[in-house]
C-alpha cells in the first residue's frame, strides 16, 4: 500500500502543472534532452508575455560550477505560458529542434522531448 501511495505522489498533478512557469518547463526540456536528473541553472530569462512565450538560460550538468561560469545555453518556446504548454521549439547552443525541422535526427530529438513532456501532462 505504501508503494502505491508513493507512486501516486510522484505522478505529475494538474495543480503542479498549473503552477509551473515557462522557465521551469525549459529546465525539464533540457533534462529530457540531455538525459540527466541534475541540471544547475545560471542566468535565467523568462518571457511568458511574448508570442510565443519562452525562456532561455545558462546551465551546467556538473556540480560545483558557479553561475558566472555556466556557458552552456538553452532556449525554449511554447504554444502557451500555461499548462498544457505545448513545446514548439528549443535550441541548445546553436542547434535547434522543432516539429518542422528538416534534419531528421533533430526532428526525432524534438519529438522525443515533446512526447516525454506530454506524458507528464505538460
């Protein structure tokens, strides 16, 4: 019984999705793309009021890196600033991923991240 309760607590709830911000979702995009559970953010810029809404940030997957030394970047764009967000595009460094991407591998990475987010109700 305890395992069932714990499993239910770990499932994303609609309330949790509603309180999420575009910068939080951009972190999730990066974690899914980079296949990491740990992502430290540096400078974060969020633009939920723009069309399309989005965020960009510096990050590191390594522990102990100071924010000023984080140089890896990710930019994310979404259909909406509220759940369900609907990721439309994201770029890591100078490589971008989107549904209409012509590079088959980049399109596949986009679809993989999109599916993982949809499974979480985001």
